[in-house]
C-alpha cells in the first residue's frame, strides 16, 4: 500500500496532530506514507515530520495565503489544488490519497487515485462572520464547493459521533444520496510518544517561565491544574482561570492560605501575535490575573516546546478543557493517558472521550463555581496522590487503559484497515502473501 496525504498546513495544531497520527497508523500497517502540503514551517512542526519519520513534500506554496489581506479560504483552496495537480502529475503512484479540511481537490485526484476525505468539521460552520453582502456571496460559493466536491470522495470519515450529527444536519444532499453515512474514526495518540521517561514535579523547573517562581517551593507538595489550548475566545480559557480563582477562594476560606498556596494553574497554548484574537484573548486573561491575589500562582505560557508540553501533561493533576461543542478535542485524551483527571464541558467530543466520574468530570454549564466544586472534590481527597504529588497509580492505570482501548494509534490502525478492506474494496497484503509475491 502507498498512501499520500494532502493537508493545507503542516503546523502544530490538533488537525495536524490527527494527520500525523493517521499517517503513523498507516505506517504501522506496513504502508508507505507521504504528506503533500502547501505550507510547512520546520520551526513550528510536529516531531514525526521534522525528524523525517514521515516523508513530506511542499507544493503549491508559491501562491499567496491572502489577497489584499482577505480571501483566506479562496487562497487555501487554490494552494491545495496546486498541490493536488503536482501530486497527480509528478507525485508518484498511490493506492489511496487522504484529504482533510479542504475537499476541492477531490474531483481532480479521482482522475488517478482512490480518495478518502476526513471531515474534522464543516468549514462553512467555522466561518461565522458574514455581515456584508459581499461576504455572504463569497461564502455561498465556498460553502457550495465544499459540499459538492466532498461528493467525489470514494469514502468519507468524521472524527466523532458529534461531528457525524453536524454532517447530517448541514450536508443534506450528501446525507440523503450517498450510499452510507461516514465512518467515525476517532483521532488517536501513540502511547509510546507519552511514556519516554518517568516524570516528577521537579521537572516543572525545566519549563521556561516557571522556574524562577517555583524554585523555592516544596515541589512534591505542589498540585497542578493546567489548561492547554490556543489563545482564542472560542476555547473559553477564561473559564479555567475563573474556576481556579474560585477554587483558591474556597481553599483559603475552608482551610488556610498556606494550603491554597500549594495549588498552581498553568495556562499554555499556541499564540500568534499577528492574529488580533490571540492578543485580545491573552490580554483578557492577563487582566484577570493581575487583579487577583493569586497572580504568583498562575503561569501563562505561549508556544511551549514539545518537551515542555510533555512535562506539563505528565505533571498536571487535573486538566481543565473548557471549549463548548468541541469537534473532538485531543487534549483530554492526552491528559488522561498522561495521568491527569480531566474536567470538560459536557458537549461535543468529550462526551465520547471522557467517562464522567471515572476518567474525569463533565459539566453541562459554564459556571466557574460548579467547576471549582469539582476541583475541591478531587483535591480534597489526599488518597488521590502519591508521595511525589503525582496522581496515584490506580488513577493513572485506569486512565491509561481507557485511552489505549479506545484512542490509541493501534485502534486507528484497525479502523483504517477495516475502512480500506470493507468500504474501499482494497486488500491489506499479509506477510505470507508478501513473501509469495
């Protein structure tokens, strides 16, 4: 099997992580994998791409990302089409081409290849600013192209049952006339990537921006709450901050100031200074922190490294995941595998990834007091922690088993094998057949 991926921008976001993990699941089946993309920055890329584990080729990058500061979607469509034309003419032979996010190249790719479209979420629902008549006309054509060109995919998959419901409600023609609904293939993670060493609270000092304030603390007594998301309003990180502040007030009033001081909040995420929303989101958070008496216990980190991210995941006792109606949300899964209990909004993907009361807590509101109460329940039980201040072995094993059984790269590998054999009419050649050939 030879498989090509076509993706608009191989950065470090959740969509890119999904593509890389999907590619790794294909490699585990013994398939050859290569990613084609019009945008790639080695300084902001995932490790498997940077170190050459997955082959990558940049094509279509000469076309601008924007025209006159606008028409971003149009330019992305053109760049992806140019990359697809290169793939068709010069990219080589492939049994399957996997496209995600932008379906426009599918009719062209069908000239030579079987195609599979992975639908993270309908693009037409991601663009909500349509005030002007010109923007409405522009988006009408973009939205129509999205549904029409998705029709050409030999097979479609979605990242959650939640997204499947959105697909059915918003792609009426596809839902009614395609042979069957998309298959749900959950985003996955590779447990091997998260178990490279034994982590301890002292490693928090290796994260830039934390060491100076933490060096004199008894780190084994420190309890860590974390939020790992991009600095965007829709991620609602402000809820995590307000919940933490309310929790600290609870501790101070019910126990002591000294007890409260043992609990810290780390907010980390992707940040682009050229994006106004990023600046606005960060400024909103900073204003709340500066007005709080707990400002020395709160850390806000931008664009942390892969090593720092691993330390944060593995030393957090609780991961707060605040977006509402998230399409899937890989952070709760990463947190659970790394040993952190998670608190999520009871909507979207977390409804499928988190077992309420077992691997975390699901809350159907955005009331910081209710979130703080869940924090109190968990942190008030001293038996939840070992002598190093980490979550105890029983909790970690329960969380790990849940992820490995349902969201590991091996599970995605089995899903891909099933999709190829049962829906795309292919056959995975076994070892004996390979030797015979």
